[in-house]
């Protein structure tokens, strides 16, 4: 690994501008050395073709119980609920994904669009009310509450419980840490309560669908798996928080692109794809571990070594995207970006994330013709996720 570019994921310069650091590594080599003080080095895959190959090959590059670097300390009764579908491979992953997938199809997301539009309008009313008195934080008033409001509708969380779940969602979106750990008992208990409520009173929502599947064939879905799936919808459903904030920040930094999208709202679907490519929240995919000795980009990698797909590097790879270093909301070629991953673990909620971001951007630009930054945009990258701590705007 001595001749490979090295990236210290805790370096302040990398945290401030991971896209440049990752891009420089990509242009030197298809593999990089990723280091975090106190941890063993990891192989970082920088180029699009190699990244897709790794994500498509769970037989050689497998997830597992040791995937997450952060494992929150929890009580013994909560521990069984922490195994995520993201960490599973093979039959268990396939079985659970097939049970849940029908609720997350593009068609289901399109059918849900009117409810998303209503949520967005209500949140924008709140943003406008605060902006009438001075600068308002788009994160606080729109980007953070939007995904949780949508998930609560989708899952069927009662109105009386939603303020509590909004707090949980904010903790999850902020990343691994004390707030996330503190929120977990409430999230799991809330998921248990949601399952119990839908067993007693089924409705047209995801939890009712899962309860029905379990009742028809309990062997396919255990109680722990059912509750775990519900709370993990909360975790996975937070992508639009950071995507929307990143997208607005990027558009304000590229006025010509903002003008083009404002002039033609019909560009919104492809603009969301381009923004996910350009500034999607996930900089790195979850680590994979080699199950056998493999050769990748001409380098021999031993058994059991961690391999990390560098999404931000791959998404700006000029080998895959014409004029890859330019944000272009009019880009018409299919964009095989990796913002939602690829292969068996392609993001289950991608269709809903796309619709939420599209609806929110379109409505925001329509209702805020003089949208502008009103202060410092504060990045909050943790090395693996690109997020903002604040996005103050005037309308």
C-alpha cells in the first residue's frame, strides 16, 4: 500500500473539502489507502467501474456484523434490534428485502406524492413565516423535518407521537454520537408501539403490510425483525435531509444552474439525479470485507481486509461521466451515479428520496424567487457523510 495515495479521513482539510481530496486520489490511482487514527488502514476504491464491481459482488466483498465502526452501547434487551438489513448478505437479506420492497417502488412513491406535496407546503409556510422576520435556517424548518414527516405518514405513526419522532429523526440525521445513542431506546420502543397498534387496528401503511405478512406466515418474519425493520425505516429515511440541504447549497453556489432549474421546473427529476451525483450525502459506502484473496485494479488484497467504495470519488469520475467536474442540471445522459449505492444493497428508499427532494426543490424555488444565502454555511462532515450544520437563507 506504500505507493498508493493516502487519505486521513480525520484531516481537517479533507473534512472541509472531501470532494477535492477524493478526486485527487482517484486521478492518481484506482485504489487509495484510507486511514483513521487508532484504526487499521482500509482499501479505498476510487473509480466508478471498480466501485460498481465491488458493490455488485457480495460473494467476494461481503458486509457483516462488523461492518459498522460505530456500535452504540445499549442494554441487552435492545441489542437484538440493532442488526440492520444493511449488514446482511445472502438469504436473510434477500428474504427481508423482498418483504419490504413492494412498499418502496417508484409507483408507490408517485402515489404518495400528493401527501409529500402537502407536507412540503406546510413546512415552507413555516419557513416563510420565520424568513419574514429575518434569515431562517432551511435545515431547521424544512430539510430536517421533511423526511421524518413523510416516514411517519408512510409508517403510520399517530399524530400525537410525531413530535417525539421528529426529535429521533434529528438525532439520526446528525450522525453517530451521543444523541443517536440516547434516541435508540425511544426509537425501538416507538417501533414496538407502532407494531402493536397495527396488530390491533390495521391501516393502509407499511407496518400494517408487514404485520399482515407475519400473520400469514410467521416463519418469514420474526417479532425482532419486524420491530427492527420499522425503526430502521427511520434511519434509512433521513437521506433527503442532507440531500436537500446539500442541493440548495450547491445551486446557490452555481447561479446559472439555479436559473435553469427555476426557468424549467420540468428539469427537476434529472436535476435531482445530477445533484445526487454532485453533492450526495454519502461520501463512502459501508465497508466490505474480502471473503477470499482478490485482485482489484492490479493489486492483491488478502482475505478479511476492509474495502471501502469511495462514492464521492466515483461520482465525479471523468471515465464514467462527460465533463464530470461540472454541475449540470440539464444533463440528459443516463447518470449511473452511486449516490444510492448499487447492486443488492441499492437504497430501498431511493424512489421516496427522489420524490421528496424533487417536490421540495420545485416548491422552494417557486415560492422563494429571491432565495439567497444569509450567512455562513457550516459543513459537518464526519468523513463518511457530507452534511451541513446550518443553511441560513433569505427568501
